[in-house]
């Protein structure tokens, strides 16, 4: 198991390298540069050039890239051109904010999707099932940011139960987390339901029932355990998606998370920050998938990684 | 299985709680109820809280620092940290007599050394200050005594008053960089202003707290002592509709740059008052004047005649805004050329077609029309495209994000393009139209010796009044040459909630320390 994890983490390195190369070349060839932003429009050509030199922007592509990779290997993500601060410090400030909302959203997903999926599966083709499934259909159809706007409009603007935007207290987290949680719960609940239905038809479930076990025990102890395996894969994928995909929510709710940091930096062509946050995001998506693999082994003892 | 299930959920729950606990610790406990807190909404955050190095000036810098010269409600230049000043006969030596008893936020005394350090640091090429070129006229700063400083110029430059009253000219304590190191402009900023920096959370908020010792407010303020409001929070809300909702629900008290589209709705709200005054901004259609067919003055005049500004203001700004006739916003009372309207090219498509025919384009021509990708500019592009089509000019709209737009203009790929500037001084014409600024910011690619001569002559006259006269000549010539097609002067729209008391409109920046008050719930 440990060997497997180490190998998976080692495999991250080429993925991250390829990703940085792609991002680096996109930005190298994209129009615009950060210098005109920091130097202001009234800059003399000499000052302009000296700033370019200061950040090594006058070097050819490959030199710039190798320099960048060298410092990444040394654990240094560079200095933000715009804010003159270490990129790592900026990410440390922003990432927890995004994670907080993401994990809370994840918890909501978990709390809604599993009961809803199980109930829909057990009460297949009843009104409850139809209600759950049409609800989740709606949930999958609504984009997260739009749900976020609706939640904001009703619960913050009309009812004033929550603050409209910002970050700082638990109340601030509720609406954005709900938006993430609900849209994810929809997909997950459908997955739980179909996976449960499959499992419920298996022989061992019939055996468990015929042993006279309580229906509750059959469902939660015997059926759900096996039904969760595909769900875990899905959640592993979604975890990465939650971190990367909260950009629009962070803008709407004005949350100072990593998504907004990335958008602002892209618009300002603050290359080091874009690169740094991309590395962090890619790694966290890969790590989330590894985590899902580890969870497999915990839920399903048959799965062994050699 | 059940165990595993509980394990997983416990793990997630724990993680979430831990994170909120960790980040909770670093936050300040909620503010005291009796504290007077004013929240102001912004769409964009500071990049650096250092007026010397940044090119994007957070409003926080206005309150953290004082400047030698201040601007009153009529945009007049008044004493600030300098009690008074005199200028030598030839306009080359300015002597500033500094206010006594002024202290910086770190407790040190404000002296002539601080003025010298601030200006020298801006002028030092090593600093890379975007404001450096604005102080080109300054040859050297000489400390006469603790409270007297002489600024010696290379050439007469009355606009020094404007430059020294700019946000970028906020006075810092001498050797601030050595003293505070890398934290300066991020965690620490020291000025003598009515508010001190408490904290800056990038992307979220800047919190300013009242300077209790402040009693050196300029004479023209009704409140020269400490501000009445204890705290100002500059809150960043990037999304436009979220900002408006925050205002309506009281999460934000004052919002500047309210979009025209929301004005009608907000005016109906009894909790909110809207203040509108013509801004020191100008929106115009420009063209690459060194390219065919725009190098022909008849074509440029035809384009001016083709644009119906009234209709554009109706369509894009819901009628909120004024038609621009000249090259400066009329709010710059001293410098604005009053007869711009009479000299300008009225909307007359017939005349436009005729001019095009004279220039050899009886059937019009084709060109690209570029703009940035904001919703305002794309709307402008749409209607300008339609109006130009009326006179036979077929355009193809191209939208760019702001960094790419700048790049494209630098490379000189533009034909017709839409711009808006925001600047409260006539020297904006130097920026955009002097040959030495070619190709950027002189993006209309206007290299004309006569313009250079007129501008230099205006900028370097010894007195403010003579300078203003000089710029009027510049404007007259620009209108005649139809270098741009001026379209609109937008309104500066400010929304304030009813909790804000003693609101006073200021053309440059709201002076929150001047008797602004706020009701505490």
C-alpha cells in the first residue's frame, strides 16, 4: 500500500511538469505583459526594460522556463510581480479559504447525497424516488454559480438570513458551500441510487434478508458498503473539481480564495502567481484521486495495491 | 462498513472544523457595537499599499497620507502639509513652509527631511516608481531647515501643484524602506493622515482606523481634528450585482462608480441617495492617424460628424452623461476650452458623407473597430458601428481583454478604437498626444510638431493661469485637426446609504475625515 502511494505521488511529477510547460507557453505567447500594469502608462522605455530584466522577462522562453523550474524544485514559487510578495505566501493565504468552502460543500454533498440516494433506491418507483430524482435532475442541470446567485438573492438579499458576500464568519460560508454541496449532491445521489439498485439485486443481499436481519442493517451494513465504491471514485474526482471550480462562486460571493487569485493574476499577467497556483491546484487534484484510491482499500478489503 | 462510513464522515467533518477553527483564530473578534464603522465598496483591490511603487492607487492611501498640497471641494489647490508656499519670479524655485507639530503614525515628527526622502525616492530610477515621470520637472529638493523645503525645477512647471496633491505624492517618513523592509506597503504603511492602516487582507478588505492625534486638517475642511468615524473598511466585491445588493442591504454604506443601469432602481430606494456630478473622464473614438484613410483630416472630420453622441449616451448610459465636445472634461474649469461646443463637429451624416467623398471615399471604406471587452465598451462598439455604417464606413468589431488591448495598441495594429480616460488634469493631453509618447500611450499615433510645440509651450509657462490659456490653444488646435472623435463625459455616480450623515461630494475623493458621520445601529 505504502509503495503504491509513493509510486502514485512520484507519478505526479511528470504531470505537473507537463502542466507547467503548457501554462508557461500559453502565457509566453499570449499578448500582454505585467510590466505595463506595474509601471503605469507613463513609463520611459528604459524603466520598462529594467523592470523586464528584473523579472527575467527579457530572456528567451526556454531560459525563463528552466529558471522557473529550478526555483520550483528548490521549493520557491517565486515572487509576485504585481504584489512583490512570495507566491507561496499568497497561496497560503488563499488556499485555506477555498478549501474551507470546498470541504464544507463536500460535507453537505455527503450528508444529502447518501441518504437521498439510498432512500430513492430502496423506495424505487415510488413518489419519494420520483421526488428525489427530479430534484437531483434539477441539481445537475443548474450551474453552481447560478445556484449561488439564487441562494444569495433569496436567503441573503430577500430574507437577510445571511451576509451577502465576503469572508470571515461561518455565516459567510453557508451559501457558497450550499451551492457547491447541492450541485454536487445531485450528481452523487444519482450515482448512489443506481449503484445501490445494482447491489440490492445481488445474492448476498437476499441471503442477508433471509437470515432475518433487520432491513436497516441489510441496507446500511451490507448493501451500502459495496455501493459506495464507485461513489468514492466520483467524489475523488469532484474534490479536485470543487477546488478548481469555485472560481465563479468566489467572484460572486467575493471570497478571497485561490480561484480569484488565479483569475486576477491571469488578467494582470502575473505569471509567477498563475504558475504557482496552477501547480498547487494540479497537485491537489491528483492528491484527491490518490486519497480516493486509499479510501477504496478501506471500504473494500478485497482491493489491494501491490 | 458502518465503521468505515463513520470514519470517512468524521474525517471530513474534522477537516472542515479544523480549517474554520484555524482561520477563525487569525480573524479579529467582531467589532464593538458602539464603534462607528463605515464600509465602502470597491470592485478592485490594491496591489501594493505603497503610493510610491504602485500604479493602482487604493483609496486607502488618500486617508493614510497627507500631501503638501490639498484639493478643496471646488478642485482648488490649497495648503496641506505645507502651510503656504511661494514661487520665485522665474517659476523655477518653489519654497514650501511646512506645518509644525505634525506627527507620523509611528510617532516620529514630520519634517522637511521626510519631504525630501519621499520625492527623492520617487525620482530614483532604482525604485521604479510609475510616478517618476510626473516629477521630471523637479531638479532637486533642498532642505532649508526643519520646516522649510525648496523644490528647484528644471523648467517652469505650474502643474507641480497638481502633482504634489496627487495620491502618489503622499508623504512617507524618511527611510521608511530601510526601517520597515519588505513589510512596507503590505503590512505597514506610515503616513500623517487622518486614518492609520490596521490591516490589509488582500482580495478582501483594507481596514483603516482613526488617527486620534490628527489635528492638522486643511483650513477648508469644517472638521480639522480627528475624524468622527472610527473605522473605514474598504471592501472588495468584484461582482457588480453583488455590490449593489450589499449596498441595498446595508453591507456597504458608500459605493462609487455606480453603473448607470442601476441608478433608476437605486433612486427609488428611500434608504439610498444618489449623487451625480460630471466626472473628470472622457470617452472617445480614436483612430490610427498615421494610417490610411485616417491620415486625411477630412476623413477624421467625417467620423466626428457621423457620431450622434446624444443617441450613444441614451443607448449606453441610459441618458446619464453629457456630450463631449472637446478634449478635456468641462469639470476642469480653469483649463477647459469654453467654446469647444461651437468649434466641434455637430452630428450631420450628410456632411460626413460629403467629406468622405471629397477625401476620395464616396462609397466609404472598411476598418476594424477595437475595444476592451467590458460590457460598456462592447455596447459602445455596437452603436458606433451602426452610426458609422450610416455614412458608409463598414466596421468589424474586435474585443480584447485589457492586457491584450494594451499590447495590441502598443504594437500599432489598431484602426478605429474606443477609449475612455479618467484624469483630473490637462496634462493628460501630453500623455496621449506628444510625439515622444509614440507609440504608447500615444496610441492614436499622432506625431505632429505643432501639437508638440503647443503642449510644451503650455506646460512650461510660469503661472497656472498662463498654463491654462496655453492648454486652451492646444484644445482649439486638436478640435480643428479632429485628432479624436470625443463622445461623452460620464457622470461620477456615488450612492450613499441613509446611515451616512453630513455627506459631502468632492470632485476628487470623498473626504471622510471632514465631518462625515455614521449612525450606529
